[in-house]
């Protein structure tokens, strides 16, 4: 009988030694350790908190990165939708040949549109309110029609009357001044007519032919489009423009167009691009985005530390089981892999549950914002503060993959030390007090 028992033991030992890494037996034991029992309820609670922590950390990272990406994308699209990607200004003489110059610049490969502009600050007054500051942009009617950010977002009226002396204003300005299409808006410019008594402010009334809504509150509340010839007269700039704004097909490649544009201008010009004009703003967005990623990564790290504590307690609780497995022939590597799979399963399932939760929230982020605004009775993500009328979310595949890889890496690293301790457990010491 002893020989038979020793033979059976030897056979089991050989089976353990011949089993491949991550075999069905190792997976079975790891899964059994994951299932909760009454006496192991506390360990299961820690594992549950680890799972929830990783899930919420990954979901939060994905949601915040998507919202910040969407915020940046929407701002760029709106800012570049009504502002040129490159701005050409004169150096030696005024731009009195702007029509021919704009024609030459628009012929440069990569330039989609060249728009001569006259700009000036005014005080706008309507039927209600005390008036508000406004930026008047003098532009040709054909050019305004080509600016899809404005022409495709006419909320009231149309651009037919624009060519005959009407103006186009933003929806927020119209609301603040109590104006509608066909109404009268009065503009007061500080630099007006020169008289023997000094310079009198220029006051003139225009018909509102169109009300547009770009979706960026700053622009909808402050910009007035006026026909170019009328703006030249209003700002005492007859026959000249201040600048020519260029729209290009690839905004990120503006550096490659500088030399062809300078050659096509056939005169001395000064060129600035959209990155230079908005450098501080977009740099601040990038810094904020990176800092948020680092801070939110700590959530996943804390959840990974919970995996360590839970596995260490599990190793202590399963000391006798480990000793029995070792005496049956399980190698230290097999023990290490069992506990590694136990912890890695928590991290893996939590990570992909977090991805699913993050995707669901990103797809419905505006509805969620409106719901919480309704519940709290306050305006979350106020357009007056954040420039945009709704909360955007733009998931980036590369960023999402990096979040998943980071979460899995932290989860796997967290399992190494407890698994190593389990593999080094002395079966004799573990069974001595059993």
C-alpha cells in the first residue's frame, strides 16, 4: 500500500512538473481563489474595491481625455472657421492693391481662400440694454458666403441684404440688444469725423440682415460682419484694407506655405499664422491635459495598490493550500502564476469594464450634462465661461489604447510581489501549525 501511495504521489508530482505554464489546472485554482466564500468575505470585498477602483479610474481617464480633446477640436474648428489660418499684413505701403493681391495669393497651391479685411472696435446699441462692445469685420459679400462657419449657421434672416449695406450679427449679441432680423443696430466708433472742435465719434445705424450662431459664445456675442466698402467708409479707410486672411487646406502645414506666399505677394509683407496668434491659449490647454492625465493616473495606481493588499491577505489565508500544492509537486513557478492570474484577472476585467463605461459616457456626455443640470437646477458647463454651447467629447483611439496599456501594466506589476511571496512560502512552516 505504501508503495502504491508513493507511486500515486510520484505520478501526481510528474503531472505537475509536466504541466505547461498557465495550464488548465493553474487557471482552475486561480478562478477558485477569486470566488468568494463566507470566511473569505473580507478578501473578496478588497478585490471588489480594487475592481471598482480600476474601472472608475480607467473610465475617468478616458472621459476626461475625450472631453479635453473634444474641447480643443471644437475650439480649433470654430476659431479657424472664422479666422484665417495665415494673416498677411503690409510692411512698407498700405494694402491698396488688395483685390489683385488676394487673387494672386488664392492661386497659391494649398490656399483655399484669401479674404481682405477691415476691422475696428465699436459700441453697439439696440432696442434694449445700454450697449456692448463689438468687433466689426468688413468683408466682401462673396467671401462671407464662402465662410461656411457663418453662412451655414444663419439662425435668422439671410445674407441677401448684406451686399446692399446690411450687417450680420451673432445670436448672443442680438439677444442682449433685443434685435431680430430686419431690426436696426446703432454703431458708435470713437475715431469719427474730424472737426475744428476735435474728433467726433461716428454714429451710424444699420439694418440687421442676418443673425448667425457659430456656437462659440465669445464670437456670437461680439462680432459684427459689415460689407467691405461700408466698413472702409465707416473706419476712414477708403481704398485700403488692414490685412488679408488666408484659409489653407492643411492648417498644420502653414510653414510650408510661407515662401510661396511671399513670392506670390510681389511686395513686402508680414505673415503670422494661427499657432502664433493662439499660442498661449493652446499651450495652456496642452499643459492642463497632461496634468489631468498624470493626476487621474493616480486613481488607477491606488486601485492597483488595493490589488497588492488583497493578494497578500489571500496568500496568508491560503498558506495551507499552497503548502499542500507544493507537497503534491507544484513548482514555485506554478504557485506564482496562480496568484499572478488571480490579481491580473481583477485588473484586466476592471480595465475593460472601465473602457466600456468610458465609451458609454462619452457617447452620451451631452445628455448626461443636461440631466445633471436638471437635477441640480444649475447650468453645468456654462457657455459664458467655456465658450462652447455644448459639452464635446472626442475619443482618440491611440489615447484610449495607451490608457488600457497603462492600467493593465499597473495591475500586472501589482500582482508580482504577492505572487512572488506565495511562491517562496515554505510548506513545512505553513503546515506546522495546521
